[in-house]
C-alpha cells in the first residue's frame, strides 16, 4: 500500500537552476512555491531513485486512487484514453517535478507506477465493498462516497461478469503461488540498490541485491523459494 504521506527532505530547483533542500510531505507537492520543482534522478535502468522517488511514489498513489484523474469505470488500465495521463503530465507533473531523464522515459516510469497503483486500488475497493450476500443492485447502491455513482455502477457490472470473476480467481491463485516476501520494506529495489552502491562505492549485482532483500536478519532466506531462486541466479552468474 502506498502511504498517503511520505515525510522526507527533497532537493528542489527553481527556473534559474538554483537548488535548495525542503522538508516535504506528499500533500505539500500540490502547493509548492512558484518556480520550484522537485528533482527526480534515475538509475541506468531508468527507475526513479533517491529521496524524491519516495515522494513521487506517494504522489502517484494519490493520483491513481483519484477517480476523477483516472476513473475506475474502465475495464483495464490500457483502456483509459492517453489524454487522461497527458493532462496530468502537462498540468501536474511538469509543474512540480524536474525529471533527470528524457520525457519519454519519465512518462514510461510514471505510467507503470500509476497503472500498478490503479489496479491495486480497484482490487482493494472490491475487497472492501463486495458482499456476496448482496444483490448486484444493492452493491451498486452501496457506492463509496468519493466515487461517482455512474463509475461505481460500471465497475460493479465489470466485476460481476462471469469472465471477470473467472480471470480474477485465476490471478489470485497465481499470486498466492508466487508470493515471496522481501525485506526491503516500502522502499523500491532500485532505491535500495542506489543507496548501497553509494555506501559501498561499488555497483551491487543482481545476485547480491536478491540476497540483501530476501534474507532475514539472521542471514537465512525468507523461505525456500527465495533460496531456490538465489541458487539459480548464482549458477547463471
């Protein structure tokens, strides 16, 4: 789950290139002083890193769960017209963030982040509001307060389709089989890798990163599946 607030110190820059450090919460991003933008750096894999990445993740979490910005009435993330994202890019992101990567790569990263959080939000909504004892009409009438009734009705119609229920059941079974807990907390693997690289002065390999994020404090793997993958990675090294 993406936290609604992420307290951290951010590097911001104004239109003249001068920089300063600010202590910001996610909610502060919406009210930045005019001319200031939050600098977001990226690693060689084009993933956001550094303190600003955490702030950006929180902002994406807010936008992805905003049904005005990204309606839940579409069946798939890819069905949402590109104009919805472009509107947020032009009006919101460009005004508040300075991405140290090309626009195309920044957009790709944002779309992946927003899409993941949008899908997770819809799953949570359904888990919170679906009651098998209720009829479809009753579920539709039980719309969340912050969601437009017409959006909720379309969402319920989609979720109750037999083909949707079959697909969701299959995806749930797949997720249950693939769950491998990691020990990096809410921080992304890319951010953790960048921090370790800076701390050690050496680039952290894929194998090392797997061990670091899938071992307990006593040095043992979180489960046998994580250990099996580690062995395979080391054999293919």
